[in-house]
C-alpha cells in the first residue's frame, strides 16, 4: 500500500479531492488571519491565498470558502453556538471555530459536496492544526448540524 502516490498516477477525481483539501487548508489559514487581524484584513487575506497556490482550482475554491464564510459569518456562528452547548463561539480556539465555520458553510450552502466529505475534511484539519480533542469536538458539532439539516 502506498501512502503518498505519485500525483501523476492519481485519477482525476483523486486530484480534484486533493485540490479541494488544499483549498480548505488555505481557507482555514486565511480565516485565522482574518480572525486575528480583524475586518480590515480583507485585502491581506486575498493576497495571502493568491500567494500560497499556483492552482486556479485551489484559488477558486479557497476564495469561495473564505468569502462565503465571511458573508454568512453571523448566521454560521449562531448555528454553531446553538449546537455547541456551554461553548461560546468567541471562547473557542481560533482554529476550531474557523474549521467549524468552513464545515458549517459547506453543509448549509454547498449541496454538491457530500456531508460526509465536509465533516471528514474538517476533522482532518482539526487533527492537523489543533488539539488532540479537536477532531472529536468538530465531528460532534458538524454531525449535529448535518442531522438538523436532514442531510
């Protein structure tokens, strides 16, 4: 079994999945930047994403995630807060709340992405960029949102 196959040997569907995974990673980093720098960081966030990839597909999806989350942030945060009992959104770790925002945006706005994919991608981001417990936390919140949506 090969853990990291040669990208040239990947099927088109596998390449697309890797591009979307990379885009989610960039979106998380950009949203983290925006969270830390505040609303005036919009241009800086866009420049950051553009500087991190040469792939038009990655750029397009990462930008769509960041812009979508930014436009719907209030509604997304309300939905997360309603599910995350005893957790205020502003008290969550910055990485965790932005992973939850991306996952919630995908679940509520991007019906072409299977919910299982959105949730699994969010869990992987949490495992990679946050604490040991973050994967389970993210999974629990997003799965409840998925259930509420009937997906």
